[in-house]
């Protein structure tokens, strides 16, 4: 079972994450931010992972610390669940449309954190959610999952659609990258012999 549990307690947030990479797409999400829960649910369902996140943060200040720390904690859980990455496909990619919006996400379990983020939202807020925090979520994830992640919103006029295509594509790309490769069972997917 490729599972992991992570707890993060700071003066700003208290977060617990439980993850099963070989799940059925079930989620129990309580971040205190309904829109973030909605986006994480997309990752769960399209990534076919099981994810339980409980977060309490200093939302009386703003959502920044909570969103970033959820990304960090999820990244730590993914890194723990994949272990030495033996037998993984390593790379994953997905294009996802939603009406007028289209996004592409490409991920590499390289062991090197890197984020290329090309997402210009059509507006600054989706309901009560500051769209700048999408970048903070993925930066936290990348730094702690130790992955290279390219996010490109290729088109879109509706900010909700833009964001949702990114999270769905991220789920699909993640699913592909962590999928066991039967032709490479037991091997590290790198000529270096380690990732």
C-alpha cells in the first residue's frame, strides 16, 4: 500500500493529511476554504487517490497560510507515499478542457523541485478565494514533493473554469506519473539509478 500520513503544526496552521495513492477517488476534505476543498476534490477524483485533509488556519488574517501549508503537507505525503520511486512511470501529463477553458499539466518525479506556472486568471477572486493562492498551493506542493511541475492554462475566460481545468489536469497527470509501470517493476526510472 502506497500510503502516508503527515501532520503539520505551526503557529499559523494545524494540518493533518492522510493519502492513499492506490485509492478509489474518495475524499474527506475540511480546510475551512470551500473553494479549495472543491479543487482538491477534483484532484482526488481524477487522480484516483484517497485523501483526508483536516486543516485549521489563521483565516481571520487571510487564507494564504492555510492554502500554502495544505500544499506543503500534501507534497510531503506524496513524497512519503512514493518512497524511492521504484517502478513508477515517473512522468505524467494531461490536457483538460472545461467549456472555453483548456489547461495542460506535466509532472516529473525528478527529485528536483521546479514550478513553471503560466496561468493568468481572468479576475482576481473566485467568490471569496484569492486566485494568487493557487500559485502558493502548487509552490508548496512542488517544494515538498520534490517534483518538477509545468502548469499552462492555454485559454479561458472564466476564472473558475481556468482553475478547475488546472486542478483536474494536475490530478490526471499525478495519476499517470505514480502509476506502477509493469515493464519497469523494481527499477528506478532514471539512468542515474536514484531520484
